[in-house]
C-alpha cells in the first residue's frame, strides 16, 4: 500500500473553481465485467476502464487464476480465460478487495468448486456473506470452512438453477448469482435483486454474448443456464461512474463559479440532482453532461426532511459523505440517516475537528447544522468515499490540509489530483519518502 498524501490549499468558502471535468468509467461496473470473463470461452475486451487501484487488484486476482490479461491502450483491457486453471482465490489480495467475492459465482459455475477467504476492503461496517453462502446451497452446493477459508463444491460438479430471494437487494450478490446462473442447469429466478445501473451494464454485456437473461433493471431476473459464452464482435464500453459524477457535482455546488461535468449520465443521478436543487444548487443537464453554477445570489439551505440513504434509485450510500460536507455549508439543520452500513458515519468526528457542527444521534444518524466555517486539518482517509469527502472538505476550508492514506482514494478515483488541478484546485500529491 502506498503512503502518498495530498496537500490541499482550501478556498476559504469562496466559489472560484471553473472549467470542465470528465467522468471516468465506473469502478463498480468494471469489476463485475472483469469477473464475467471467467464464464467465457474466448477473450473479451472492455473499453472506458478506469485506471485505478481496484482494477489493478482485480487484475492480479484474475491473473492468479490463469486468465491472461493485456492492456492494448489506456482505459482498455483484454481478458483471455482460455487457460484458466484454478478456482482458488488467494488470500493476500482478497483481504484488500471486497469485490473479490464476486469471483466466487463464475468460478463455482465453471469449475464446480471454489475456495476463498472472507473478503476485505474498506472498514465501513459489517458486510456479511451469508447471502452468498445460502444462495450457493440453494444451487446445490455444499459449504465447508477450514482455516478461515470457505470451500464450496457443487454436487456432481455443476450448479443447478434455483429460485433465490435476497433479503436485502445487494448489488454484489445480484451480479455474483447472475453469473453463477449462466452456467447452471435449468432456470434460475433471482428475486428482490438490486437495480443499480451497473447491474444493467453487466447484463447488457452478457446478453450481447448470448446469455439468456430476462428482467434486467427490475427486481426480478430470470436466467436460463447454458454453456460458456463467446465474446461479442464489438468491444464493450464500461458505463460512466455515477458516483464520481455525483461527487464532482457536490464539489461544484460548493466551490465552483461554473463547473461542467461531462461523459456522464444524469439520469442515473436523478435523486442527487433533486436533493441539491432543493438545497438551492443551480443545476442544468443534457443527455451526457451536468453544469452546476453559482453567483452572488446563490444561497444553500438545509434539506427539509430526513435524508435516507437507500438502494438504487434511492440516495447512494457512497455519496453520503460528500453530501454531509455539502450540508455543513447550507443554512439550517439537516438529518442524514445512513440505512445501509452502521459504521459509515465515523468520519464525521474529523469533519467536526475542522469546525463543522455535526451531532451524532446514533450509529446511523447525524444532525448537521450549517453554515459553518471549515478550517484546514490533517486527515487520514478511512475508505474510498470518505477519503474523497475529505478532499472536498479541504477544498472548502481555509488553510492547507494534509490528507493521508491516499491509497484509499486511488482505489476509486483515477489521478484525482491532476483532474482537480485543471479546474482550479490547489492540490498536490506528496510521494512516499518526501518529507514535506
């Protein structure tokens, strides 16, 4: 893990940022697409792949399974599964990447067995894997745990179609069982599934390769099992990252004179745009861009009801931290209710050190009073999303902030400091080993 850090000279509440910033491909779409290569008999090519740490880690995991990977040019990747030979997910990388669990479905489907450690990743609360274990059992697999490693084996070496109801609509579980069902015997029906756009991106690709999938984008998906897929003739494009676009939008509403966010799909951010508009932000959209602007008359105000994070199309939990920063600059009191993860509000104590007035009501709720004047601080990024929220807070604040653990931010955002510099942010990366 790198020990780089960011130095950010804040704007002291001024709105001076200006220009255009393009959104990269979605991390949460690219990772399952890469995992899907395991159920193919031919090489697959993806374009608009973000150049980020999580893509590197997933590449390492898949390479260790025997998949050949090449990068013909920036933001593209070719995965060749024809020599895949292993169904064992290695511990040292999986412990750092929660998305490693998504490999279990396609591996179990292809080999009839899979072994894996409990997945790691960001510390943002409990994320149990019971839904995966119970789902595999319904598809005819047995599960044993030895030395903290799960060993799953399909009866007769092949999964069978099943009717699976998810008690909570998990995106990762939905994607995992879609891929598992593609090679299973018979039909699978997945109920109460997640409906995130990234799932539709995955199913669009699989359908283009011959998969028999119905109901993509709804809460019930049907998959008819079959044989290994063959890559479509046309390279497949990873969708734009709606979470990155939403983060830029919030930053623009706080600190920009005019900011245009390009290469995005505003329809995937309907609730975020609606919330910001109700709080006084001036936002205009086209089919592939968002413009947020401020002038002397722009006054930000509180959100006038309890804002709950929720599965798509609700307000994204991954944009909860940037929104809290936004609300520290809005007049009035707002309540944020984090309904997905019980540990995801821990970062707020450090924003309080910067001068924010945030009262923790319980592990799921905070009361934010604004506007407050933020001052610079030294911060340690706890996870991908809170790490970027710290960057936004540092931009708003007065003085020079230091943000450590940049690795977490690099996991989800490509060369973020270079892109922010182009719109007027005074931010620089200090490489590990430099003393400043």
